C-alpha cells in the first residue's frame, strides 16, 4: 500500500503497532488515516485505538478502517468512533486510492 500510494504522489507514513501510530499522530497532522482493524496477527481490534487517537488529536483527519471480517457490530463501533469509511478487504489499490481521493482530493 505504501509503495503504491507514494507512487501516486501521496506522502505516506506507516505504523505496524498502535504505539507507533500514536507517536506519528502526535507529531504530525494527517489528511487521512488508513488503518486495519487488526494491526497485528492477534484477534484484537487495535485499529479502533488508532481511530480514537486520530479523532482525539485531529478532528478534520479523515479515517478509513479496513477489515477482512466486517460485521454489523464492527460497522456500528466504527460509526460511533467517527470512521468515515469502512472498507472490506481485500481491496485493490486503485479502489482504495479512489476512496482516499473522494475523502481528501488528489495527491499534492
């Protein structure tokens, strides 16, 4: 994803864990945050913590939550936390870019 979006002109930072994502959000404002519901191989929903942090720090940042296992419960939680778009995986990169572009516009 990083290589694809950078190749399309987007500035991209990546985090593999919640703590890394929080550190990035503390240091910079982002137009969009794309996070997976499960950042690690665990059964947890660590991505929701990233959503909460993004919303706490930057209300104008658009948030995209990706999951391979969508459900009504996940959709409701995502909506309550302020997720702009819930994306079901797998998603082709051009389709994900279209979602990002619809939320924030073209890459600079």
